[in-house]
C-alpha cells in the first residue's frame, strides 16, 4: 500500500541503521504528498472542505517535508549520536506520512459508497469479533474519544489470533502490533474547525464516509 515508503521508518529503519553502520551507501527515497482520491469538498457535510484542504495540503505536507529532512540528515551524518537523535523525528514524521496516506483512502464520498458496509467477509468478521457492527463502531468511538492529547483509533487485524481488534496509538505512531484496517485521526486538526471540542459528534459523523470497500480489501489481504 505504501510502495514509496521504506515502510517509512516503521519497519525498515532498522535495515537502514544496519546498512549505514556497515558503511553501505543506500539511495534515499524522496517522499511526496499523495493526491486525494476525491475532491476536497466531496466528504461534506460530514467533513468540511476547509478541514480537508488544511489537513491534506498543510498538515500532511508538513509530515512529508519533515520526513524528507530527517532522512536526508540521517543519510549525511556519520555520527552515531546524531543518528540516534534523529529517531524521534523519523518516527513522528514517518508515522504521520504512513497514517495519513492510509487515512485518505480510508474515506470515500457518500455518493461513491462511503459509509456503506456490504454483506461480506469484513461484516461477518466484525459480527464474529464484536457481536455486531454497531458494537464495533461504539467500541472504536469510545476508545478513540478517550485518547489523551492526540493520536489515532484503529480497527486492526491481529495476525496472532486471527481477530479484528480495536486499538489506539499516541501522536503519529504507526500501528505496528496489528495490520491496519480502518484508522481514525483524532488530532484536533482533523475535526476542530467543524466540531470544536465535541469529539463524539466527529466520530459519529465519520462513519458516513468510511470506505468500507477499502477496509475489506485490507482485511482480506491481511487474513490470507
């Protein structure tokens, strides 16, 4: 899904560290802001055009810029202490790029099937693991709203037990313990201009534009 990300820091930064320590020269990918698969106003009235424009053009772009700068500094440095100091910037900006690249595809206009969960593998798995689709939505909303500060709420697939589970991550930490199926951004920049500090209203509204077709594809791929 993130072909341009070396699983941007999340998983292959360890390979970069090893190669750098061994004196191996590695070409550096330059990350860029992905295009949205819909217009900025396509998710209205549930997510406003103003929010989508700022969220994509400003906030996501900031993570892309920060990730490129951190990777460039890392590649240029021969000092182990400097490389270690860069890890927080790599994790934060790399995670922000990973999470948002997933988030945009996670949404779809209501006119193009957003919010519609068809009968199929994902629905059956949600009913199996949560009792009902509504129980799943309630659990994800509750746990996401409870995130202190900024972070993400996730529906993730646990490869260890073969179940779908609700988990949260802080700040821009990418989801590594599970395969992400649905992610909800609970940073204020994702909702405040429209919903102020009323997180539950935002969380209830977003289900009208969740791209369940994309989520089902992720689930099927993860569970093979």
